[in-house]
């Protein structure tokens, strides 16, 4: 048992460090599920409207690939939450894996775990503590989600089954994160490896839902989906991801004994001999640090844009009842259901691009805490050059992502509707208009970095609050003054809506002011 000595202490430390991050994301997930369920109860008042909507969804390969198949067309609960079943499980899985990596590999990378290990700390303590915190987060999130769904009027059995869908995916990928943390030498590499495995799992699930059903059983996301909440409630299927968790945890424990602290089993590949010559400026270094993540996000945005554009051609059939049509129209556009759908989906692309912007801007803090910024600033590089290089990569990166997503949506939608010349520029404009709100959220990171660097990850909490207010404010009946706090609520609703330059300019000006304030305060504080 001495290998586990100090586990309880590390659990308390991890919970203290994540005392803002974990509660915020739990609130976001619970509100997302409850809000979706509450809104859908009025959309599908009778069985016929549910069957029509489910049939339309199941007949669209793009919808089935993106969200999954609706197994019981008469089920209000399944129809209300089918967009959050597989996709929500993916997000919970990503959160659970990142928590494990954050409290294992990231702690080794910064040297904090080595200092702790100099005291009384067992070999398995850090990994065990990270798994406990990750598992507690997934289970608590899922339990509160189930209770919220019961509160809005959905059946108890199906609600707990839905919670189990999310929990089982989170637990399975907590194990994936544990193994990835042993294989790599950096937290970013571990998160990247986990994201690749998660992407493959989601693609296998998509292939299984759209063509060969047996392929879904090769994916942990597919296993979670096969619990079939509100459509049979097959709780026994959750044993599969739990078994995977046990296997992966055992493998991670075995791998720990085969490596030194701070090292990974897979050694990083040395760069080319000419690499140093290309790093002639802080911007060149920032590009080298961000380019891998940007490439991965770019591919995902292009694919997502194609899927969104393809789905747009089926929106009229999906909105089978008058209540459904009225709800979709309220979500955005004013010139038809297709424009309303595309407007809403462009907003979702903006939210995802904001996540990249936050991640990229947070690199400032990780470089500082890893003690890589100090020797760089000891040269001729100024603080202004260093901060602006990473900020520029975050701003240009989000711009590139949103353009790629809009271009993919425009090409796909134009091909489906037979009007490529009109749809491409319209959706490019609808995508680009999201940028001021995205940049404002990115600038919040810079503000926190300068003012309160130890709380810089609270920017994720601000993003979560903006997301809740913007996406679910009307559902929860929040006053207009509260909903105006979200920058996403001021973005013009394109395509189909009226464009006004005033909110766009105002958001850009606020973003500029926040970034400049963060930079000014960073110049006056010590590193560390």
C-alpha cells in the first residue's frame, strides 16, 4: 500500500486547484441538458410530431453521423436529447481525460510532482488521485444531470440512463488519459493523443450508426450510446466502458514502473537541424508552438462545416410541427428555416472557435510557469513582442478556423441547394461576423494573465457563463439586462438577419481594451 501513500492529500490539492473549473463545467453540462429537454417538451406535443421529426432525422445521413440514431421515434426524452447523447458523451469524455492529464503529466512537466515526490508520496499516488477526481466529476455531473431532467418532467429511469451515458464515457476516457500521460513527455502531447483516440471513437460510432451497426461496438462512445436512454434503458451495457476503465488503469499502473518521473515511454522526435534557423523571432516560435493544434482544429472545423451545410437542406423536413418551426425561427434567421438553422450553427462554430482562442492564449501562462518565458525574455525579446506573438496566433488562429468552417458550410450548403455562388459568400460573412465576440473572450484570458495570473484558468468559467447566458437565457427566462452580458448575444444573426456595424465595432473595441489592460498589467508584475 505504500505506493498509494499521499493519495488523499493529492485529491484535496486537486479539488482545491479545480474549485472553479469543475463546478463551472458541471453547471454548463447540467444546464445544457435541462434546457434542451425543457425547450423540446413544447416542440413535440404529441406522438405524431415526434415520429415525423425522428423519421426525418434518421433519414438524414449527416444528422445520424453527427448526433446518432433515434432508437424510439415515439420517445419525447430521446428526441429531446438525441443531439446531446453521443456528442455530449464526447465532451464529458474529453473533460474527464483532461482532468487526469492535468494532475499527472502536467504536474510532472512543470516539476511540481518531482518536488512532492521528494517527501512521503507513493509511486501511484498522483495517478490515483487524478483518477478519483476525474471519476467524481463525471459521476456528479451525470447524477445532477439526471435529477435536472427528472425535474423538467422526463421519466426517472430514462433520466438516470442518460446520466449513465455521460458517466460511462467519462470514466472510459479517464482511463485513456491515464495511459496517454504515461506514454508522452508533455501534457499537450498527452491531450493530443487522447483527442485522437476520442476522434477515432466518435468516427467509429458515426460509421456504425449510418451504415454497419456492429462498428459502433468498437467504440466506447458507441457503447455509451447503446445504453439507449429513454428507448429501453439498457443499464447493463455500462459494464463495457467500466471494464475498459479497469484494463486501462491497470495498464497505466504497469507503465508507471517502466519509466522515470518526468519521462515518457515514447521519446519525442528531435527536430530538424535547420529548425533553429527558422526561429528568428518570437512570432516564429509562437507559430511553431501553435501550428500542430491549429492544424487539428482546422481539419475538424472544415469537416464540421461540411456537415452543417449538408444538414441545412433537411431542416424544412425536420421542422414538422408549427411549434417546432416557431422555435427554430426564434433561434436566429428571419428569412426561412434554413437561414435560421445556419445562423444558429454559425453561432455554435463561434463558440467552438472561442475554445481554441482560450486554449491558445493560455499558452502564455503555461510558458511562464514552465520557466520557458524567463530565459526568452532575458534576451533581446521584449515583453510586448512575447505577449503579442501568442495573442496574434490566438486571434489569427480563431480567424482561420471560422473562415474554414464557413467555407465548408458554404460549399456543402451551396451544393445541396444548387446555389453555390450565393451560399458561399453568405456563410463566409455569417462566420466572420462571429470574430469580435470570439476575440473578446480571448482577450479575457490576456486580462486575467496580466492581473491575476494564478486565476487565469477562470477564463474558462467566464466562457461557460457566456455560453449559458447566450444559449439558454431565453429558455430560462433571464432578463434582457443579464442576457446582454454575453458577447455572443450582440453578434448579428447571419445569414438572413440584418447586419449592424455598431455591435461588431463595440465588441472589437472592448476586446482591444481588455487585451491592452492585460498587457499593461503584465509589464508591471514579476514573472512566476
